[in-house]
């Protein structure tokens, strides 16, 4: 039986940011900086329960994320660049599951990077 490799694999790196591996010869290797105001969200799931084994969030926080989406609108990189560490980690985990409509530039789908500000608050699950 032949094993099937998925084109994207979830990787957690030490800094806590979420990256999805991409092949280096993909069209996503040319990433365009883009304005979030022009991004259309296709799927925005509810926030997951806050992991019970994580330290509690002290209060509501504002987190700034750098998000890169591929030509299909799937996040390939979600990195918290501002905000409390645990809030960034929680937002990264959540935003990695969002889907966006593909961005079209000059008639062609494009991989883009944009910054997004997200309010984060959570209560620990029991």
C-alpha cells in the first residue's frame, strides 16, 4: 500500500506560531503583501474551548497576527506579532482553521500576506 503525503502539514514551532508546510516550488513562493480590508472571509469557525492545561488568560487582549494564505485561500502561516503570548498562541491556533476567498491580482489567484487585529478572551474549560 502506497502512502499518501498531504500537501500541507501542521507544524508547531517553538515560538508558538502556526505554520503549514508548503512545497518550495509552489506558486505560493511569491507572496504579495495585501490589505486586510480587501480580504473576504469564507469560513470563520467559532472559537474553540480554551485549553484547560494552558495558563488562564488574565483579561481580554488584542492580538495582531500576520497571516499568509495560498492561492486557494487557505492559511499557510499564522504568526502572532503583537499581544500577550498566551493570547497570541490561542489566536494562532484558531485562525489557522479559517478559510478565505482566494485573492485575484491581475486575473490570477495570488498567495498573500496581511495583518489582522483580533480581540481574544477565553474562560478555561472544566
